[in-house]
């Protein structure tokens, strides 16, 4: 690293390891401090190191730390930081913070807010109603003759969405959330919405508040096991770009979903600066928004960073914070990228931590990002459910997928598992 810019990166997942990896290639950057980081972001001598004595959600201390270290860019990884309004703690400090304001991040922080926002601005999404009262929610459910999805209003660590198979199942889920408090206070208010059939894609867009730049679409695999079976997870693998998404589809997504979203937030006094993640369902009646996240997606980011070729990520993030994104080139490769999540046995339910990991040097062109790992007494061990993101590129989707799977063989620990069918549906259509 040749530059003089010090970066403070908040988070501890595969997304943050990938962001640190890409930021470390920037000629502007001297050092990246990751709070709290993981086993992959502690790389002595490489300009990337962890800060373990400051909590990732102690924003006043993060400001003091940044001032003490001479940090020139703060980057927020996780949802909690953006929804808590980390950006506001740095506003006026002279230290740019790549994160939307708390007001703009409400598109992620409150599903009810996001749905009302979309309705107000005519952005296509599933029909819905929001309820604070269990009895009213129950009556509404009774009156519907279509399949529904139930979402708790607040952040619920990826566990806030239930996809009931029938009405009985839906009633049971509603009772669990609103009567038995299964999701805690996040479930005091619920959104009941129409189930949308179609192909789901993830669209990530940089914004400086005026100019936006959308990256190639990715497709995540949320269920734990092959064939889209098992419980929902934080993401078991992703690939990008998605071959069945045409340039026309992307133009429609920009025109019907993304631009109205940025314009709408601006009009509501919530100008969005940062990374907007839009979950999009491609339905027979056009693209519709499933959800927004006000930050980089995980596991999408790990794959996308590999496609950013010579792009200077530090320059892109700084340009978003100072309104000059239109001056910056984002160089996207024509390759495909694939990311396989290697998880701990039992994830996303109970899994054991502390197991020793053996990590061999992966094949050339494979990039292994750490997620749930840490070092204890010099030994790399499992510390989270999603343990690694194994990423690779290829000139075709098939090559990218097989390269990534070849990389998985470099990892060994007791109980490890991964899906074996990432991108299989897309590949079967080619
Ligand atoms: P969310 O947290 O809103 O992204 O929801 C988690 C997952 O549930 C999404 O990635 C979709 O796979 C699924 N989902 C959410 N809303 C709907 C919907 N209205 N119709 C179909 N699937 C949905
Ligand atoms: N991949 C979805 C998310 O980051 O929430």
C-alpha cells in the first residue's frame, strides 16, 4: 500500500474481509483498521489489522479512535451500524463516513417504513398491510385469498421473514410473532404482504446523492441446503452477473425501481449517500422490490469485489461521501464471479465454536475471505456460523463456479458444510 489514507472499517464478516482486500489494493490507502474484524483481517505486515478493544457499536468511541489514528475514511459494513446512524456521529468531524444518514437507512431499519415509502412513490412492490394489533392482523389474514409473507418490522438478524406454505401455517407464524414474542420487540409491528413468484436477484448501487452506479446483478442462495431446502440463512452462496438478467431487465430495474427510490428519498429529505442494496423479484408483471438494505450485501460483496478489476474502491467510497461519483470510473470485468459459503455444522441453528481450522493455500485465482474465524493462541478456529466465503472468477459462469468449488477443498474443519448447487439452476438453463 503506497498511499497515506487510513481507513476504519466496521464489521467482522466475509463482506468486511472482501472490502478490506479490495481497499488494500488502492494506491490511496496506507492502512485499514477493522473493528472488530475476524481471522482474515488480521494480517500483520500487510496494512490490515483488527481493533479489538473498541465495540463496533460504540460510535462515540469509534469517532475518538478515528481521530486518534488519523483516519481519513470510515466504512460501515453491517446493518446495525447504518440503522443506528453511524454517519451522524462523524458528520462535522471532517472524517468522511461511507454510510447513509440514519433517516435514509430507515429503508432497511423499518420494513413498514420501506413499504409505505414505496407506495407513496409508486415503486412496484408486493401488496401489503402493516399491523400493530394481533387481532386486526389475524382478521386481515383471514380475508386474503392469496399466499402471504409475514415480516417483522424491525431488524431481526435475517430471521424476520416467514414464508408460510398455507393459511394455517401463516396463522401459526403470526401468533408466534405477535402473541409469543418470538422476534422480541422487532415483532411488535408486522407487515403482511403478498407472496411474489419469480426469480430473485440482488442489485447493489453506489450513490453520492446525485449520481448512482449500479453493479452487475447477483443471485444469492438463502436456504441452508441443496435444492433450496432447509432454513433461511444469511446466504449460502452467490454468483454474478446473472445470465438470465438482460440489459433490458437492468434498464427497467433502473427506471422503475432504483431511480424512483433515490428520487423519492431525496424528495422526502432523506437523500441517500452510500450503498443501496435492492432485493428485486423478476415477476411476470415486471420487476418489483422485495426489500432494501442500506449497505453492502453479504455474500454478494465478496463476489462483486472480484469483478471490480482496476477500480479504486477507496476512491469510489470517498467520491460518494463528497458528491463526486460522476468523476470516478468503476471498471467492471466481463468475467463471472462465484462465492461459496463454507458454514459450521448446524448453522443457521446451533453450531459449535472453537473447532480448529486447517487452511491450505488455495489454487491461483481463488480468494478465500474469512467470516466466522478468529485466532486463539495462534490457532485459527471457528467463531461464527458462516465461516468462509470461497470466491473465484471465470470467463464463463461454469468456470467461475468450478473454480470456487475447487477452492473449498483448501479448507478443513470438523462439521464444515457448504451447498453443492450454487448457480446450478442458472447453469441448467444455459
Ligand atoms: P427480506 O428480508 O425482506 O429480504 O426477505 C427474506 C427473503 O424472503 C427474501 O430474500 C425472499 O427470498 C423472501 N421474500 C420476502 N418477501 C417476499 C415476497 N413478498 N414474496 C416472495 N418471497 C419473499
Ligand atoms: N444478501 C442479503 C443481505 O446482505 O442482507
